[in-house]
C-alpha cells in the first residue's frame, strides 16, 4: 500500500499565491454580499415603516448594524480560512506532483534513472506518465550513445570530421547539461 505524502507545504510560492487569492476573494465577496444583504433588508424595512416609528427604527438600525457587522466580519473571516485550508489541500495535489516531476528532471539531467512515483489521486498524472515515456527514450539514447562511444574508442577512424563529431558528442553526452551545449553539426 502506497503511503501518502504528509507534508502539505510542497511549493510555498505557488501554494501561498493560491491561498492568498482565495482568502482575499472570499473575504471581499463575503463582506460585499453581507453588506448588500444588510442594506437591502433595512431599506425594505424603512420603506414599509410609518414615519411615526422612524426614531425607534433608527435606534434599532444602529444597534443591529454593529451586531451584524461583527457577525458578517466573523463569518467571512471563518469561511475565508476554511476556503484557504481547502485550497491548501487541493494545491497539495498539484504542487506535490510538480515537485516530483522537477526531481525526475534533475535526476535525468544528472544521468541517473529517475523514480517515477505519483500518487493515484494527484493531479498532473498524465504529464508524469509522458515524462516517464520521454525519460525512458532519453535513457535509451544515452545508453546507445555511450555504447557508440565505447566502440569508437576501440576503433581507429581515419576520418577527422567523424572523430571531431564523436568527440563533441562524447563531451555533450557526459556533461551535466545534456543538450545545453552547442548542437552537433
């Protein structure tokens, strides 16, 4: 049975951006909706009340305004925190595989065979599968190139341009930045 990832903060930059956005969005929208609702209810109440009761309604309005404002702010803050926690859990399913893919690419760049493990419920599973296919092709190419270079070192080749091309290929193949050097002619 595969053990799940315990660490929620995988890529703080991405995850904090998600959380900050959702927290601000929920806070602003909650305050706007609460204010509009409060204002709508009181507008209707004032429209339907007789003028003689306006003084009592004004006092009642001010008393309920403070109470409602505290409730609106409290509930909005609570729901924003709850939404942010949900985004953290969801972003965990994205940032974790992104981190895993990054480590796979680093392993490939270092010439190591990467470990391809993405949890079943994580996002980016298809990208990881494509990366696995690419990595296996890449490793086959590197192995074939290494085999070619081993044969070349054991063989005398008179063609100087072939020797130079193979030497350049060898340098490129054994560097940590495979593919970042000059392209082969």
